């Protein structure tokens, strides 16, 4: 999954969660649970760009 796809998935999950949690009387517990599950799922796949070390950082040597 590309970082753009990940961001799109997270935005969709956040928007849905805000909608569900903002509508206290129209949302069921199942709606809230689904929104929470989707939020957790959208945050678990970390885009590869953020998982990599910064390019400008020097390598740490154990012997130095």
C-alpha cells in the first residue's frame, strides 16, 4: 500500500468516526465499534516512508 493510499484510508476512517460519534442518537453501538475498528486498522499499516530512518543521519557505531 502506498503512502497516498494509506493517507486516504486514514482520512476515510477518521471522517466516518467523527460522523458516527457526532451523531449520538442516530448511531448504534455497532456503528461506533465499526468506526473504532476501522480507525485502528488504518493506523496499523505504517507507510514505508515513515518507517525508514532519515537519509541524513549518520550510522551509529558500537565501537566508537
